[in-house]
C-alpha cells in the first residue's frame, strides 16, 4: 500500500510527463476540489453567458443575424453541458453545482454582469469577450485532467467561430453610417476593460494560479495571458479603424509588447462580489429558469425509470 506522499509523487510525475489524469485515477483531494471549482465555474459562465446575448435574439437586425445569434447561444448551452458532464466525472452531482451557483457559493465570469445596450455589443462580446475566452481556453485543451481537456477541444473550435462572427459585426458597423461607427466605438469602449478583467487578478494576488500551473491545469499566468490579449486586440482594432479606450496603450520596442494602463480593480472586485450592473438580474434569471424547468427534469427522470423497467422486463 502506497503512502499518501508516494501516491502524490507518482501523480506529479504523471503530470510532468504529460500523462492525462482520468476519473478513476488516484488524485489528491486538493486537485479534485480545484478542478470542481474551475470546471463548474466555467460551466456556469457558459450558461449565464447566454443571457446578455439572448436579450438580442428578437431584435437582431436581419433574419440572417437572428439565425447566427440563435446558433451561437445554442453553442454556449452545449458548452455548459460538456463542462457539467466533466465536473460530474469528479464525483460531484450536477444539481449540487447548480445549487452552489444559485446560493452564491459558486462564481461565474464577471464579464456577464454587464448589460448589452446596443446591437454593437453583440459584436464586441464576440470579438473581445470570446477573444479573451479563447486565449484562456486554448491552453485548457492541454489540461492535465482528461475529460476537461477533451471537452475544451470542441469548445475552442466553436469559440473561434464566435470571435470571427463578432468581429464581422463590428467590421460592418465600422464601415457604415456615422451613427453606426459611433455605436461600434461605444461598444468597444464599454467592453474593453471588462474583457481585460476576465483574466483575473494579478499573479501576485491570485490564490490558485501557482498550484494550478504546477498541476498543469493551466499553462500560462493571468498576466501573461492578459498581455497576449492586449497585443492581439491592439493590432486588430486598426482593421476596424476604431481606437482602444486606453491613453497608456503604446508599443514598447524594448519589450516587443504593448504597454497598457492599469485596470480598475475596485470595479473588478465589486462585480465579482455581486455588486455589478446585472449581478442580481442574471442570478434571478437562472433561478427562475431552474424552478420553471423542474417539471421537465421530473418528466425526463420518470421516463428514464419507466424505460429502464421495460428493458429489465
């Protein structure tokens, strides 16, 4: 019988050699808890993230735009499903993780607590929010936990399409009327800083970053990912003919990266702690959907039980 210390050493060696950890493999309790927290938070973010975009399905400017947005929102629902399933492989019940969301115990990405005021916001979400998500999530395709990594492969492919779709919305607006150009710039102004906040606090203030990196749940630090995002967006915005709302943004020849201003961390923590523009609205919408969908879950359970009884004879 291995001691805990010996088991942990073997576990870390597997990770160091890029061997995926599977559900039936031994793992430290802290590793399991970290994964449950991260995967469930990721799943909640996909589901809550449907709300600000769903707000525009009935108001999309054309039938084509409506169909595209419907498909995107459907994709987000699928992402949430993949991730809830991945969390279940760690021994946590889906109902438990959802109850944690409703009680406020579990978090979701703070970005979804901002309102979508115009159609241009849908483009900004695709370009900025999904763009930030992709940088975060591509490295998760190589996460040490197998079910999480495999779920992320498909999610990243779909998110990449979402980003291009959002950029195309803004590109059309940026070549439109004076009012459309102003709408495009306004959406970028409002969504840029919250998108930077998606990468979390500075590494020095991140509670889980160091351990998650050692376990190869994540591969790059919050600050490294944020820098990659700024470098990407600062170039892409030139195609739109728009500007980034940061007076400190400038190319640093010595670092070969863009320098950028400081995030409003007071706003970040205020939103994370439940006091953002739409925190209460988003949570109430999820609770209402859960309560009104109870009959569907009960009917599905009853049907599954009846089917199982028929099969058993």
